[in-house]
C-alpha cells in the first residue's frame, strides 16, 4: 500500500464504502477553533509556506525543539526559509508521530504536492507551494471555500469588540463565522493585577458599572447577550478541572470586593468565585439554548524559563492528572436542580478519565435534547488515531455515538482542515471493522447515515447552525 493513498486507515471494503460514499464529501462545521477572525475579515494572503505552515502551530514548535532546533528558528525572528528548512529537517524524525502524516496530508490536500518531506525535497516544495500561495484559492476565503467549511466558531474574550466578526457578516462569503464566549480571565481573582485590568476592560466595552459583584455579573451578561446577537451559540471554558464550592452570593461579593482592592483570593475563595460565575454562565446558556464547552485537564505553562522567554500557548503544556469526577458532577447537578443545565460538551485531555466522563453523560440527560451532555472529540494531545479511537469507544460503550457532534480543529492554523479527513477515515474504519466482524449489520442506510451525521449534520443541528 502506498503512503497516504486513497485507502489509508481504511482496512476493508465496508470502511472504504462508508468513507467514499458517506463521509468524504460532507461539509465541515468547525465549531471550535482559534483562527484569528481578523484573518478571515481581511481575507489574509500568506506570504510564504513558513507563514501558513508554521505560524502559530505549537504542535510543530514542540517537535522542532525536540529535534534540537534553536528557539530562533521556532518562534524567533529567523529568516522564513531557514525556519521552513528546519521543519523539513525535522519531519523525518517525527515518523510514527501524527505530525508526520498531518504534514504530508497538508501538502497533498492544499498544494497537490506528493513528495516525501525532507531536506532534499525542501527547495522544490518551497517554490511550488509559494507559487500557489499567490493564487486566490489559497487565501483565507479560498481555503474555507475549498474545504467546504460552512461554520467556523472562533474563541473570543468577552471584552473583545467583535469588530472583525461584524466585518465578516458583510462580506457575503459562504462560511458563517461566529464568536464563542470564553470568560476564563474573569475567574482569576487570585491574580488581582491582571484580573482588575480585565474587569476594567469589561466595564469599558459593556459601558456598565462594575462597582459591585452584581454589577460585574450584569456587565458580563450583557456581553454574553451581545455574543448571542452576533451568532454565538457556544461558551468555552479551558480549565484544569471544573470548579465547585458550597457558597453564596454574599460570600462571593466579598471576594469580589477584596480582589477589586488588590487582595489576592486564596484557593478556597477562587474556587467559590469561579464556581458561582461559571454557574451563572451555564444558566445564561440554558436560557438561550447555547452549548457549554469544557476543555479540562491541561497542565499549562510547565516550563517557567521558556514561559518567561516566549509566553503562553507556545508548546509547553501537557496532560494533567487532576481529579475530575466529583466537581464536574456537582457542577452539572447545581444547574440541573433548577432545570437550568444547558447542552454540555466535555473535552477530556487525560484518556484515563474517558470512562469517568462518558459514564457521567447519562446522569443529566433529561429527554429535552438528543445527546444533551456529550463526551467531546479527542482533544489536543489526544487528537490522533489512538486518542480518537479511545474517545469513540468510550462514547459508544457508555453513551450514543449516533448523537456525537464529531470533529473540530481546535487550531490556529488554516492548514488544519485535513484533520477532519483524518478523523473521518478513523471513524469509517471503526464502523467498517464492526461490519466485517458481524458486530454491526451490513446496512449502509443505517451505518452510513450515522457516519454522515457525525461528520456534519449532528453538529449544525445540535448548535443551531442549520440554514
């Protein structure tokens, strides 16, 4: 079998039928990513292959450092071709890492380049890719159109003006770009300097007072309303673990006042404050039919020296082993007690917790929405073949994969859309093997429609993006 040929990951005829007839040509609903909306609003043109291939991609940055590439060629100000050449020298060392397959897929699907990436082929790849990058087909809009991306959900701070989203609405492109409400910075009462600056920005953008905790919630809710008006249908929360505490509004108001005066909250106070605010956001989501996403389990900024040198989100985060079950269950229950639990997706970063999370899904299903509480797709360090299979097996065993909203890029790169193909091939092979073993019927109307729904339809229905 040739490397990454038409049948890669597809081990039998049933898998090939499912992929080619039901999955391959489905549009993409990229409901959670970190694409900069400004780059869509301005239809960014990429100057060279290093710009589009390496810019902002901390997966590749980690690999470069692991291959003894100095930081200047990773996040520094080195010549773009030298950075690119360092990546071509690194790709052969990533063999069996998903980056090896992803990098070749990116070249094949975007540029039609079918060369093996190494130092010998680097110049030819560079020249051909740069030639094509001058065409409209590889502008930001051209890429979204080429990969049939119908929805992009960016990740946005409540203090963002959303000016670029406003500009995108008037462009008339075929991709709907919507904001996602991510209030993580508003929880950090244990870091009063940065938190107070953020609260001041919230007051400015909302044009509301933040003198009291009640005022703060009102200003935050006004931004939540604005995000919804701008098409936002999800909130997102990147946490080590879910917050939960037995507290009251009076206690949380005191914590707020102290933090506004520059007093750092202790661990218990942070827990109370963060839980209370998160519960309010959950209730707002429920009132609007929005979905609440939890990205849990990342252990961030582990390398202090490199954090001080190059900052956050640069490739120094890893999987944590935090206790997850009790607080998450109590948080969801605190919403459900008043019948205000929204649709929820839990993206778990530690595969040891897959069954913990998957078994929790059924506790808060109430018959109102199919698949109301979901185990999200394999995330970050788990968005590769084994991680995806583990996630889908846990979901299938303890929940209903038929309601699964499928894959997302969770990426800052416009070159990430082949990851949907990567996921779809793994999905089809999983079902195909079950058919060939007699564990599922050879009923392509049943299995094929399930696959098709997971690839696209479930997501647009679940989030309310249907046309």
